[in-house]
C-alpha cells in the first residue's frame, strides 16, 4: 500500500512551511555562518531532512532513506559524471602545456586592460564555464589576469562579476538538466525560457565590467567593443539554447563572442589604451605561436564541441540508447503517492552510460590524447588525479541531490510551494531571488535548482503563472548569486593568492549581485503578465515531462557520428602536418 504524502502535517500551513524550511535554514547556517565544507554541510542537512521527514511528515524511515539514495545516485550519474569528465578534459590541456598556448593566443591580442577583461574574464570565462564549470572559470581567468599584470584582488573581483550570465548553462548544461529532472519539465523548454531571460543580462555584463574598471568615461571609450562582446554572446546563447538544447549555449556563445570581438578589434581600437593607475611596465615579450600550434592547443575543446553537439541530437541519442539500462529503485518505485493523485510516483533510474553527455566528453578526452601524443598511462593517471581532486565535490553533489529527492518524495517542497502562494501575483518577482539564495548557499546553480526547482513549479502552478517561467527564473536568478557564494569567493582568492581577503570580495560583489537579481525579477514579472509571448509554446507539461515516443531514424544518427569522425580525422591530419612542418612530433612529455 503506497504511503500518501501530507502537505500540512501540523494543520497550519504557515507552521508546516516553517517545518519544511528547517533543512534549508540549516544548510544556510552550515555554509554561510559556520563555513562548513560542502560535503559535511550536505551530509548534516540530509540527516536533518530525514529527521523532519520521519518525525514531522510521518514518512516511513525506509522511504526517506531510499529517497536520499535515489537522488544521490542521480547526483553521481549523470551529473557528477559530466563534471568529472569536463574537468578531466581541461586538465589534459593543462598537463600537456597546451593551455599555455591557449592563454597566449588570447592575452597577446590587445594591451588595453578593459578589452583583456572582456576577452578573458567574460568570453573565455564563459567557455570554461560551459566546458567545465564548478569554479574552474573563476580560478583560471583570475589567475590569467593576475599573470597579465592585473592586481590579484582586482582580477578576482572582475572574474566574479563576469561569471554570471554563463552560469545557467555551465558544465555542459548540468544546471538545466538537473532542473528538468527535479521539476519534471522538458529540458529544451527550460533552455529556451532561460535564454529569453538572460539575453538582457548577457548584453549588460560587459558594460558593467568596463564601468567598474574605468568608470563611465571608460564605457564611452569602449562601448562599441562592449556591444560586440555582449551582443554576440547573447545572440549565440539565444540561438543555441533555443535550437540546440542546454548543453552547448556557453561554448558556442563564448567562441562566437571571442571571434566577433577579435575580428572587430582588427578594424577598431579604443583611442586610449587604458591601464591601471601606477601600473608597472610589462617586462619581457609574450610567446608567439603559429596558427597550427594554436589549432592544436584548441583541439580538445573543438572535439568537445563536436561530440557534445552530436550527443544532443535525437537520432544520435537513439543509436547510443540501444545499450541503456533502466531499473526501478527497489522499495521506492510506486511506494509514494501525491495527495489527490491517482497514480503512485515512479522511481526509475536510467543508466544511459553511452548516451550520457559525460561519456561524449570522455571520448573527446580520449581522442585528444591521441592527437596530442599522450601516453595512455599518463592519460589514466590524469583521470585518476581528477577523480581524487573532485572527490569532495562529487560527495557534495551526492548529498545535495539526495536532500532534494527527500524534499520531493516527502512532500516538503509541495508544502513550501503552497505556502509561497501567499505572495500571489508578486511571486514572479520573488522567484529569481529563491534561485539567488540557493546559489549563495550552495555555490552551485545545479544545487540551487535541485533545492528549489520543484517548489518553483508548484508555486507557479498554484498562482496561475506558467511554471516554465517560474522554474526557469530559479536558474536565471541563481546566476547572480554565484559571485557572492562563499565557495566561489574562496576559489577566487585561492587562485590569486589572496586567501583571507574573502570579506573584501564579498563587499565588492554584494551590490552588483542584488541589482542584477532585481533586473532578472523585473524581466520575469514582465514576461509573466505583459510579454507572455516570450514563454515558449508547449502542451500539457505532465506529458512533456515524460519520455514521449519520438520517431527517429537510426541511420541518420549513424551518419552524423560518421561525419563527425571524418571531421575529427581531417583536423588531426592538419595538426599533424603542422607539427611536421615545424619539425616537431608534438609528443607529450610527462611533467612538462
């Protein structure tokens, strides 16, 4: 006999909401006040959530534990799988020395510090957010700017501000994929909606960066470059999110922004080359690389783009899904029923080991090994080091996703959603601030979406606003909380050697963070009540969320994969020819 959820366990919706919010408040306390490590805070939050579920919501203890394990399992695969493989690919470029070539290819383009910030902190940072995420863009771009001569604490501040608009589609779309899983809304719908909210912020951020660096006078001097940088990024993000899905918007928009700004700088330069006051002269000369060397350095990310693009195409996924394994979670599948529902909740885990985006990234890393001339033993060693470095990050994701599933299966999310309907028509303004709060607490848009995604769905539904809008607003608002998250600030100070200056960074970022969230909130309100046409058209969300039968041609999928292999071979031949012309075999040397 299924257990029936109860949404008002103390017979007072306000008090029941206070009961349901206890785990969230504890997580806030553990991270923001006690500064606990993420995995420890996550574990204790799970313990608190299980206690609340059992004692407060009278959920059977076995179901509470199984709910946690179900969510944690999803946190491991495919979420953590994407994170691990993406960071692994990035580490290959670092260990082989190719990342230095990438850095030189960007840094040697202009001496103007404002334009360097746009190229590195904004565009290249967005690329790193899209391919790796998880603190990587702030760490790398802050270190790069500091290496170019930026004041370290200033470099960290700029990179925190730049790492906003790309966050929603970070880590090959992990936040959106997680949001879709938790809310039950199709990821493509969410991808479209999020891009239609963030397009305005994407255009604004470059102007904001320059204004902070050199004031409004600096904006007047560089506004054409700011417009090209932000406008091209917004256009690329909108197109890829609306037509290709949630996995590639950052990679495509970042590369498009880089190319557009580089081409623009060939025909336009600011009248004055701006540097920091009392900045010492640059000593030495930068390394210059041949086009072939630059192509070789970027090859891992080019292959990544090709592979992930294929993995997002339905016909390709249909081919790869031939070996997918699905199984019901014993003891949890159809053991819980929502109040008033006619059917119990499913708890089916899909182990799509071949069609998962992380597997496509791993294959990109393997192909990169061959092209860069790495030994297989070194490749495995770097993978092992990546796993070890991310062990606590993976454990944190496991815990946070586990808590999210406890909240959903126990009914806590539904309680909070029902309680928040008291905001009525004002809820679309509140929705982005929930995401903002979630990212501030967890340091991750993915985790914030796991925490509040279902709540946003329920509340939007209850007040008569399209849930696609409110659920998307959770992720869109969350991106503005990234810059003030204690975890992100800690990454920035560690990368620039300014550990202990976290308070300075927080004070710098808090005002822009709140102002940007207000902008997203205003956009959400306008889309909810005035510009409703901006919400993507869809049918019944219950049907949209399920795996509907889609007619795909397996032969098309095989053809696309074959075409990608041919493109990769051609690129590899070009790189090899370039290496021979320079008299170098381009073989990776351990410890280089």
